[in-house]
């Protein structure tokens, strides 16, 4: 159950940061539901979402052990590349101002407005719809957390550190949400997505290569080098996208 | 049924946001796989194709999205 030190800290940090982003997004929806319809449907929906997640993890966990390591690394690596580079692309475009930044306060306002509109249309079904919104948010964001934890572990015995990182983030966000009762709008989400996108893409290249039989020089430490390269290219992309805009500014 | 379709759509959305980037990644991995098969004595060639292919795809895709 122990991976090399070179992998443990990046895996734990990536799981923590990614889970922080996902937990903040789920919390925004759950708080919106609680604000409009009270804590009962919000809590029931969130609890149901967590229960389905627990069933999925319990069912999938033993199955993963049956898959040959190279195949597991290849499949997980490709999924990590798709997932990580998708995050990184979005973070680059947001950092460059091509697309607007994600705003939890706006997401909270949109969700409460949607729930109030549903209340106007069908009061009787609203508790059910509100619980469903809470359930869907927790399930979908939770699935991303589960995927990230499994992907970062990928047969290298890092399930414990990655799980610890994810659990710490979820508990931190749930605790803060419980205390402040407001969406956590001050979390620098794009910076976190940028960092996580870089790390997941680096892990993705590493696992995919290992799955294809590549014996990376420097072994696990290569991931750090890959992360530096992804960071440099992403920084260059942001600068390149900002540059023409700067010319037209007064 | 529509709730299930929504969940499935969102599940696919976890991995595919921009179709061109997703296709490019799959093509690069396939190319690296072919190279690893054809050149079993030099697996690092496949590794280099994978790494620099992904970096290039990200840069080109971001540049294109910025021009749109």
C-alpha cells in the first residue's frame, strides 16, 4: 500500500486540490437547495448521492484488482489525459480571458432562481425536485473525486494517500460550508484547476506510457518533469492568448 | 429516463469537453501505441511522441479556441 515518496506527495496534493474544487461546486448546489427548500431535501439528496457513491466504490474496488496492471495503467492514463487536459484547456482559456471565470456566487444565484421557478410551477413536487438537484450534484462531483483518487492510485499502492487527500478536502469544504452557510466564492478555482490540470496531465502521460511499455528514465520522478513541461506550455499558451488583446487596450 | 440521459451526458462531459482535443489525444495515444509495437527496442521514442504530442495538441487547441 505504499508508493514511492516522489509519487505520494504529488498524488495526495492533486487529489486534495481536485477534490477541493469538486466539493466547492457540490456545496454550492446543496446550499442553494437548502436556502430555497430547507435542509431536509438538501440533506436527503446529498446523503442519497453519497450512498450511491459508496455502493459504486465498494463494487468497483475489488474489480480493479482483477485487471492486469499494464491494461489498467493504459486505460486510466488515457482517461487522465482526457480529464486533465480538458481541465487545463479550460483553465488556460479562463486565465487568458477567452471564456469567463467560473463564479460560485453566480452559480448559487442561478440554482436558487431555477428552484424558485420550479416552486412557482409545481409546489407539490418541489421537495422531490430539490432533493434530486442535491443528489445529482453530490453524485456527479463525487464521481469526479472517486475517478481522480482511483486514477492517481493506478496500481502503485497510493490509494491511501490519494484517498486521504480527497477526504481532507471534502471534510474541509463541508465543515466550512456548515459554518458559513454561503457558497465558498473566494476559493481561487481557476488557479486550482490550472494546478490540478497540470498534475493530472503529467500523471496521464506517465501512466499511458507505462501502459504502452515505456520505461521512463528517472522512474516516478519523471512525473515532476512532465508537470514542469505542462506548466511551461500552459503558461506560454496563456501569454500567447493574452498578447494580441493587450495591443488593442488603450 | 431523461434524468438518466442527463447523468450519462454529464459523465461523458467529465472527459470530453472539446471534441477536437479529445480526438487529438486518442490519435496521439494510438500513434504512440503503434510506435511502441513497431519499435520494441526503443520504447522511449513512443514515450517522446506521447509527451510532445500531448503538449503540442494542448497548445494548438488553446490557440485555435482563442482565435474563435
